[in-house]
């Protein structure tokens, strides 16, 4: 008998129980398998009281299913409660898989119990980890030396071989090596060069860093632009930008700055003609202003600009007229609120009558986390405050028997006088319906929104009034990898590593 079940996570169960004595077979695995890396699988035979049970694990190619990529046998015994945590490693042999990095590739994962075969199609990942590659500077002159470094982020760093390539502006590889190369002695022509790195066992994914080689002449003075705030609210009267200019040896610049503001959408610029102005720079300082009226002269409906950004371009001419330096500042977001609310890792389903955890992530207009921002959920029913990571986590009580749960999150910043500027976000969660109407629920609560290495995490398990709950088990997974399995208590404590 073969059973095919499709789940968002790979937790496969045998067919529904015909009698209370029928065992339930379980296969739990990551929903994404990394090629060339060890991945843990969990196998279990629930309510089984016989002798030792042999289970065969098989991985086959997809979709033809005519090649057995790997097989492994394990034994479930009474000593291990007919449970086992075992690992498999899919070989990185290219004969099994395509070299196309854009093609999604899958395998069949099977667990052959004596009376049933559990099978699932699982997505493959050829990314063994991450390589962060950078150069010491973004721009070089032809005679200078380029230094670059690679930092690996992977659970299997000691087994990885790194391939490094250096490509010239024409895209031609001029140097390659299995170890970190020395680039001394190469002739760098002007243009954009590229450092390419990849894991040798999974060449489908590469990591790159660009650097530019060009003749570069330093200006004799520099210009800095400092906007009064990082965003422009559609109801604001104006936005000011301070202009600071000084020579490289420290003396302040006197002169005139020619300023124009504009609006950017992606990389497309649209200038605001009414904003063109001449600003006098005295002892290195001056101020330019963009008014709401200037914007509406070009864009009558300012609300249509929400989501775009303002830029300011300055050309500063010294008092003698002998030197000129240009500067530009981008990314001043046009917003209806200083904050944006996101529901981060908040479930779209809830268990009626059980607590529901809401994780609210609040960002500033420049997409940085907003710290110490008060937030209320469902018209003040519960309140929280964001931490340094911008996340506030609250718990909402739900009613038994309800089919939907409406969630409304709203910022309550006391410095914002206009209530319309407070950010609001809504979502609706649907009631989770147990299989076959069993009314068995399990709520998993975690006391932390995000963890740092070395932090402890408490996990609360709540079955409520579920009539069929007798035994509880848990599987601990990190980054989609099964780490451990054991019988569960009402409260679990983990320490991150």
C-alpha cells in the first residue's frame, strides 16, 4: 500500500486508523533538502506493540522515478519507543541533477514501513551556505592593489571547498583558483570588475562582489546634505535640507549653491521646477527648502506620490567661481505615516478558544526597525512596545466556536498629534479545522520574538480541552533541519547555539 499526502511541511502519516489497535506511522523531514549536506529525518510507529520493525528510507529522482539516489535501513525497537532520528545525505553527483541554477528540482522521499509506504515530493536546495565577499574599497586607480575577503556562513564550513574567479569588465575570467587567490601582478584596466565565489560541490549558486577601476581626482572641497528628517509626510508644510561645505584642509567654503528637488520612482527622476533655488553659502553653511506647494505645482495629487522618494541635487560654486562640486541626497520617503506595520511570522490560522500570538514588526520610512514604539492591538485590547529589532509581540484571546479573527494593529506614538499619521494594519485569521472534526488542538507559544546566540527560549504547549490527547511529542527544528525529538512536557526550555 502506498499513501501520498501533500503538506506544507513534510510530516507524513499513514492512512486513517481503522481500529484503535492500528498503528500510526510517521515520517517527519525538512520541507527542503540541501544537496551534499546531512539532513535529519524522524520516523515513528505510534501505538505499535510488536517486535523490531525495519524501515527502509529511499530517495528517487523526480519526476521519472527510475533512479534510486540513495537508500538506508533503520530499525525501530521497543528500547527507543519505536522512534528514531536518523540522517541522510543526498550526493551532489551532477548525473542525477540539472546544472541549470534557475530550475527547481525535486526528489521523491520514501519511508517503507512493513505495511505502508509514506512518500512525499521534496524541493532540493543546491545552496550549501552563504559566502559574503567584499573588497576593501569600491573604487581603485589602475596602479593600486585590490584586497578582498570571503566570509562563510554554513553549518558545514570544515568540509567546503571554495572556488574563486576574477572577471574583467568584459566578463572574461582572468584568474580562478580553489584557494583564495593573490591578485598582485595583474593589470587592471578601467571598468567594473567582479569577484565571483562559489562552493565547489554546488556550483549552481554563486556569490559576487563588484569593484570599479577608474582614474579618480579628489575634489578640493566636499559638500554634505542633511535633511531635517528622513521622510516627508503628505501633510507637512515643508522640508528643509542643510548644506555644509568645507575644503579638505578644514576651511569653510563661501559661495552659492544651486538647488533643485525632485521625485524618484525606482531609478526614474522627475524634477520639481518650482523648487529650483539659489542658496547663499556663508562660512560653509546654507539651507534649502522644499514646500508642499512646490510639490503640488508639479504633482497636483500628492497622495499619489506615497511610496516614492524625494531627492535633492546641489551644485555649489565657490565665491571666486573657480571651483564647483556637485552633491545629491536620495531616499527621503513620501509617507502617510512615519511608521509602517508588518505582521511578521503571525499565523494566518487560529485555534478557537486558545491564545493567538501576534508579532508586529514596525519600521521607519528608511526601512530600519522602529524602537520603543507603542502599539495597540484590537482597539486597546492588548498593548505592547517594540524592542530594538522593531518587533512587539502580544497575545490575543479567542472565542471558542468562532470562524474568523480580525486583528487590527495601530501605533500609539505620543509625539504624533495628528491621529491620521498613526500607522494602521489589519489582517484576518481563519479558524483551524482539525482533521475529521476531532476538536483536537495544539497551541505552541514562544516567549521571544527573536533570539540571539546563547539566549534561552521557553516553549509553551497547550492542548486546551482536546478530548483525544494522550501523549505529546515534539520535534526541534532549526533552519528547516530536524535537530532532536523527545516526549514533551507542558513547558520546554531550549538554549540557542
